[in-house]
């Protein structure tokens, strides 16, 4: 047998092996594709438009210093987008098929080192390390989550697609239009900033300050020089802004204490 006669069958065998290997890899790849409206544990799956994902992360001012947790992460687009901004991001999703799809998407986008996904009930998840929470859930689920969210570190940013937190009013709301790249019903982003707790009585340079707090909103009185002066304001994370007789007072919560500027 000549060398040429020997190498032709060998080359053919190698080609067939390569084709079979590719076919095997394709056959073992999960062909799963989600469909809009597919049922889940608490909600049906509807993807957030990418334009709104971008705006939600803009409103939360996501940076590489952040740890973003997306509740009900679906196909992983919010987590992957946050990871592309340099943040560490975690998706919590009940549907194992969506988790595996998200992992493949993260690998394809080159952010699997920063974007991770877990198959878990969002009500059992530890959110304490998050600096940003994103979600596209129902109002009733938002309301169930609200006590947990309010216990997060002051300054934690929470962004929701479309749905509210009942009487906990958003700190900011933005709605995109078609010109902004968002069409349909799911084009509104709502932002909350977890407020520090400052209700009670405080001694400040201006006098004795007594505050009542409802979420981030404040009202109360300032007793100074024998007078009782109405006060109102709000808490933005650890920052406190008060209005007293048309004058603005600012302060911060440090180590659990309210410190107002003199």
C-alpha cells in the first residue's frame, strides 16, 4: 500500500470523527427555549425589554462596586447586563430550565465570572449582601417581600419593572416610550432607596427633634427656644433632609445616631 493510499482512509476517518463529535455535542445541548407567558411558581414569565433593563440599572446607578440580585431572573438578561457594567450579579430563579439557559447566555456573553444563577425560591433567598435589588414581579409579591427589603442596609437600591410597593411610594419613576426603545406595557421603572430608621427623639444643635417616620417620609416637631416648630422631610438612604420654617436642614445617620448639621 502506498502512503497516499493509506492516508486517504485515515483522513476520511478523522473527518467522520469530527462530524460525529459535533453532532453529539449538538444533540446533548439543551434545546430549551422559554416562551412569553409560560407559567412559573408565582408569576408567568415575561421578559423585561432590554431598554428598560438598561434604564433600571441607570436609575440604580450600578457600578463595578455593586452586588446586584435579580429576583425572578428569567433568561438572565438583567444579571448579564449588570455584569457587563462590571458589577457582581446574582440571578435567583425557581425554574431550573431558565437557570441553565441563563448560565449559557452568561457564558456566551463572556461574563460568567461575574454573573451567577441559582435555582431557588426567592422568598428563601439571602438578600443581605445586595446593594441593588431588581425585580419584575406582581404587586402582591412585592408586598410580601417589602418587610424583608426594608430591613436591608440603608441605601440599598430597589428597582421594579412596572409594579409598585403599595403605599411605600417610589423615590423615582421613569417611563420609556417607543423613541427610547421600549414598546408595550412593560416600560416603567420604579426606584426605592431603603431608608435608615430615624423615628424618635433626637438632640440636635437646633434643639430637640421628634420625628415620626412612614417609610422614607418624615414629620414631627422641633422644640427650640420655647417654641414647637412643625418639621417635615424624608430619608434617602442614610441622608436626612428636613424643612423647618422654609429652611432646609441636612444630616446623616451614623452608627444608628442622627447627626444634623449645625
